[in-house]
């Protein structure tokens, strides 16, 4: 990664952690980071507490999906 501060989504999805240097892991984490960034921007833009709550849940679920996706592509017996 270039020398810049990570976005919220990049931090939340751990894009800088890929000890195997796998391109598929990078792609998955980058795509989910973009989704999390979008959801976070929407959360920051609303004053509706229920919408904020729903977006927080969506962010958490996106992080969970990203972790399971990485687990799946790196799985070995």
C-alpha cells in the first residue's frame, strides 16, 4: 500500500494484514473495505438514530462476511 492513512473501511477490514501476500485476499478485503466506507459515510451523514443503528449492523455484518470469505479462499486441510 502507498504511504497514506487508511480509510475507516480499510482499517475495519484489515487490508494491511495479508501475511501470505495473496492477491485474492487483497481483492476481497479491498472490495469489502469500499462497501464499509460507503456504509460509514451514510452513517455519518444521517441524524436518524435508527438508520445509524442499521448501518452499524450492516458494517459489522460486512466485516464478518469479509472474514469468512478470506477464510474460505485460504482454507487448506
